[in-house]
C-alpha cells in the first residue's frame, strides 16, 4: 500500500503548480503512511559573522519548507538547547544515507553528552515523538536539506525507505523550483575561474567580519586595492554583494 502511495506521489509532485499543493500532497501521503509529524528543511550557509558555536549549529540555520510538530515541542527543544546535543542533527552532518533515530543515538553511546541525549529522547517521547527517520538531501557541495518523519514506531521496508528518499528529494526541489530558488542553489563555481592567493586571503578576512580598512592594514595594501580585489571576487562568484560572496564561498567550500 505504502509503495503505491509513494510512487503516485512522485508522479503528482511533478504536476503540481504551486508550493501549497506540494505541501498538501506530501502531508497527505505522510499521514497515510502512518507518520503523524514531519519536517522538510533547507540547510542554509552559516552566517560567518556569528561566532557563537550555538549560532553556527546547522539546525539553527535550517529553513523550514514545510512541517508539522507536536504543540510546545519546538519551544521546549529551543528552551533546553537540545540542538547542541541532538544525536539526529549530529549524525545528519555526516550521513550519506537515510537513517532511523535509534541509529544516531547508538552512534553516540560513548559520547560525553549521552545523558542529555537520552533526556531529550524521553522528552520527545512524551510529546508523541516516539521514533522516526531522517532522509538527507545532498547536492554537489554537501548536504542541502532533509526530510524528517516521526510519530509512533513504524518499520519501513528497504523499498519504502528508497521511495521516501526519492520523495524527499522531489518535494525539496519541486518547492524550490516553484519558489524560483532552485537555480541559485544549483549554481556552482566555474572551473575555469580559480581564485588567486590574494583573493583567498581577502575572502578569509572578509568571512571573519573585517572591513576593507582592517583588511588593508592586515595585508599592508590600500583600501582601493582591497576593493579592487573584492570586485573581482564578486564577479568570479557571481555575487551581488560582499555578503553573498562570503555565503557562496562557504557553499562552494572555498572557505570553512
């Protein structure tokens, strides 16, 4: 039954004409497959100006494309700062394939934060989040987003997991296409426009939040020369401004 529903959804998503239709169709199938809660997220490049480790956590720069969670759970999750120790979030940073929640918890069984992880899972269980799956969505330069399914324990077959993985990718890209955001996410740095050593130096300093004057003093060159290099960087990265140049540099892993 689930297999037919998921195959049909893949076909329907291709024909949807607006973002709300994508969400409606996705939610309906997720519910019919037995999952009460879900979240479809897009991972955004971290803000280089934020140096606080909590601010840099990938979950905190994830933009929700769609989702439904138990009342009060997002507030509890945030208030207790579970994002800093969430085993699913930590496992997701390295996962190449879909995984079940219990797999991520097992991976950190010797971690110093194990007690807090277990407490988080107890709190989640109390809000109806007894079990779940996460389906990473990858692109050319790493993870782009994920689909989370949660609720009562459900044993998905390998075929169902493969189909849900396809649904995650299809829903993600279809929503971005309908919002005219897919092309920007797919943009890659042209191979024939490598950055020079000086451009890389300036890019690193810019990512640290330094101004043109501060960079010029650091490199012992003029403000005008720094701006000249920055204009070249923006052209190569096809960025509208310095902030976007830094964001694209992180996305293309030119800097980390």
